């Protein structure tokens, strides 16, 4: 059985993330995501590899477009990463992965 391109891409991404990530600095974070959206996949993979410790909040589609989530991300998109009590938030998957890997 030959792996599909998407399976190979996920494996390559997993390998890359495991090489790059050494731990999390800063406050305990919260990741808001919706598992079916491709924009959440890289961050989900990072968490599954055990490279970052954050609280994961799974949102449904209607909840993403309502308060209180809109106060975190006015665009109503996922993923979003916050650090409670600091006002710090990241709203793009590449930025979240980069931050968690530094």
C-alpha cells in the first residue's frame, strides 16, 4: 500500500515539527479550534506530538461566529491561541505553531 500525498505531507510536517519544537515559554495557553478545518491541522498535529502543553477548546461552527469567541477573534475563524490574563492572542495557524515552537 502506497501512502497518499496527504499522508506523506502529514508525516513530513510531523517530523519537521518534532525537530523544531523544544518547548513552550510563557503562560499556560488556550487553543481554540474546530477539528474539521484545515487551518487547525498543523496546530493539532503539534499538540498530538506532545510538543506543547495548552488547554484545547473545541468549537462548533455556530459558536465561532458568536460571543464570547468573537471577543477573542473578531473574524470568527480558527485556530486562535490566547494566554489568559495577558491579552496576548495569535489568530493564524503558522504564527501559533511558530510561537509554540520557540
